[in-house]
C-alpha cells in the first residue's frame, strides 16, 4: 500500500491528537484540516519560522494546517495521500482469507496475504506474522480492532512492520502494555492506553 507523503509521519490525523500521560513519538506528527489547537498535552514550542513546532514528547517535527506556508499545503497533500492509502487498502478484493477465526486471532500465525473480516478483530495474547522481508500483509475489517492488555505482535522469518497494513473501518484500541507492529489506517479513532506501543504508523 503506497502511503505517499503520509508515510513521512508517525502520527497523522484530521481531527487532532491528545495525550494525558507519558508519551513518546519517534518521528513527525501532523494534523489537518484542524488547527494546532487540537494537539493537546504535548507542550508544543513553535519554531521561529512558524512552519512547525517541537515537543519534548516528539523526536521529529509537529505540523498543523494552521501553521505558516508551506505547511498547510504539505499537510493537505499528506492527508489526501492518507485517504488514498486507506481507500486502496479497503478496496482490495479477492481475499486470501475471509473471516478467519471469526476475528479472534490470539495465538495464531498469519502468513502473508489479504485478510478480510466483516466484524471486529481482536487478540488478547500473542499474534505472529511469519514471512520473508518482501512479504506483505493487508488486514481489512469492517468493525473495530481491539488489542488486549499485554497482547503483542511478533514478527518472524524476516517479516517487516513496514509491510503490515491494518485497515480499520471502526476504531482501534491498544489496551494497557499492548504492542503492535505495522501501519494502522483507521477511519475513526486510534487509542493508546497506558504502556501500549506501536512500531509503525498511526494514520
């Protein structure tokens, strides 16, 4: 799935980002069309150019549609690319696996391919992605993605987080201390509870 310029961001959202606890974002973060005021809890410090801000919680730059040009145009393009990527992932047909394990996938090992569920998808323990570095996983779901407390994704056989795409029509919740791998393309909301983590992108 081609992320375009959306792939330049660790977190990208149309409606804002909020944190209330200990948070660490490795990469850039951005929001559009909503203004920077919708980024809360990050103690933003505006750069002298007014084109981006910094945060002690974010290693990269924080960008918003309300900042000085060329940032608004950059953000518009990134959001458009994010929406295109979501549509691309959601539009894939002829799945290799349909409604596998009725969406309850803890303890399972997933080979590469296209997965589709007409339901929520969740796991409460480990979930393994097994395949070479060139293999791709696309997981489509019409419901929510629910990662239970302490659950974790494991990569084996050379599998790469960059090649795993979660297309979620509902919301995504990582419960306490859960760990995920891959790019989450979520239409509604992505919630990280205390101690949870993602090696990938939240878009």
